[in-house]
């Protein structure tokens, strides 16, 4: 039996729970498509810097934060001689876009997974923010975790259902959003037959 150790660049409970839930779903596929014999998956959480602002406000910044977290964990592993197998960075924030001449701001959760050689991104769905909440974060510079507490008149939302849960009436919580992102980011590792596949330029699809 061999343990695969997955190191996550966070100690937040919803993030770690999301990674554990995702790994429970994909563990069979992951062991089947790697060099590791069947065993168990262990999750290790470390607090590392994201290298981005407290609330990323573009898709590029979200992706950069997720990658930086994973790379920071990989550096810790190298410095301490830790035999960790995968490195996961998770980042949540906002993605403003212009649609039909109007600004719309979406809440997104991103994941980046590396095996130390290369990495891949995964993303949750998107949830549109109320304009008042978007302005509080983007124009006034309030951290989303603080703004959502004020907006919902609650406390500690980030470590519970998150803004996702508040805005979706708990139909989608923060943990679920990150779970989807992690499953997606791991896909090139557990579904290699498709990610390594080449398509002939001369092949035609029957109509």
C-alpha cells in the first residue's frame, strides 16, 4: 500500500475539506492512471502567501494566486525534503466582465494542481454578485470576506458556507465550489488517456 500525499497551500477548513472530498471521488482513477500502486490519499495543509491581493479581481489574478500557492508549497517540500506527490493551490475572488454594455461581476473559485513537473488549472462555476456587494469590494477595496459578513449581517462566513452559500441560499457553498475546481484541475492526471491523445488532422467525423 502506498500513500499519495497531496499538499495544499491553505489551512482553511472549507478548502481542505473540498480537496479531501474531491480526492475521495477521483482516488480510484488517480491510482489507476499513475505509477503509484493502490493505497490511500493524505492531505496536508500549509499556510502560504498567495502573491496576489486579498480579493483577486480578475481571472488572471485568480489563476496567478492559485499557481503561486501551489508553487510555494512545492518550495516548502523541496526545502524540507518532504516526499509530497501533488501540490494544490486554491484561490477565490471576482471576475468582472462587460456584457451588453453593462458590467457584471462573478464570484469564482480556482484550483491549480502540480505534480512537481507540470500543472493544470480547474475552475468552479460562476455566481453573479449583487451590484452593491461588487462595488464594496471593487470600488471601496473592502476584502470580500469582510464585505460578505457586513452584507449578510453575519460573522465568519468565509470559514462556513462562504459568499457562495449566502448568495445561492446554500444551494452551492464555498466547499462545493472548490471541490469542483479541484476535480477539474486533477483531470489531466487521472484521465491521461484523453489529455495525451492526439487527433489525426485527416480524420473526419461521420455526419
